C-alpha cells in the first residue's frame, strides 16, 4: 500500500514538472514560426533601419500614424508599459513604429511622437513604394478615409496588431488590441529568456 502511494506521488510530480516545462503563449502564435520578412526603411534620424540587423533582440512592431486618435497611442502605451515591467529584460526588447502616413509624419514629428512613449522606441518611414511590400508581407491593412469637415482632412483606418519577432529573426506572435499588458510582459519575458528558441 505504501509502495503504491509512493509510485502515485512520483507520477504526480513527473506530471507537474512536465506541465511546468511547456509555456503557453498569451498572444496569437504563428505555428510554426516563420522567418520575419526583412525590410529596410528610414528612421527619424535619417538613418537606414534594417529589420534583420536587429537580431539578438525581440522586436515589437506596430504600424500606425501620429494623428491617430486612439489605437496607436494605446498600442504604444502598452508596448512602453510592457518594457517598463520587464525591468532588466527590457534591454533586449526593441519597440518599432512604422508610419502609414509619410506625407504628414515628418521625421521630427515621428520622433517626438514615438519617444514620448519610450525614449528607446524607433520610428520609421518610407515612400509608398517602399511601404507597400512591407505592408503586404505582414498583412497590414491601411485605408485613407477623407474627413471633409475636419481640419485633419483625412484619417487612416488600419489594422492594429503588434507584431513580435524573436531574437533569431522569426515572426512568432501577434498581440491583439487591448491584450492585457501583463500577458504581453509574460510572452516577451519568455522569448527573452529563451533567446528566441
């Protein structure tokens, strides 16, 4: 009887250890992960930014525009809050914002906007011809909508995912709009500590 109990306890411990070894992502996973499509755009300091040169860091990528009234500030706020909560692990996470409105988002405006959320964030821009293949590769939707009665003249309706690329350059996750920051932190911390594995 005692021996049977010991076997039961041992099996229970093995089950618990096995369950602890497998992490369940909170974000939407790409299964299997895929190589993140590479691109080169220009940052707000006029320097070329190539995604593949970010290897060794987790890249959290968002597409939006600086006149965005709600979704873009919310996404950047969540990205910044997640980096703060990561503590020392934040050094291995790079926030990137790609402008979908290069006509209005001058380098100066872009820099002021993104660094207000986190001074380490990088803002990127490019011509329509440069942006188009990047948007297509990542499935980004962007539709200009005229606002004839507004001083803004137009707005841009766009998709609101945060794209997560691991340290080895693989596209791993999508964070949906409104996802709890603690869940974002959990997924990012796992990727940082696994080195993208």
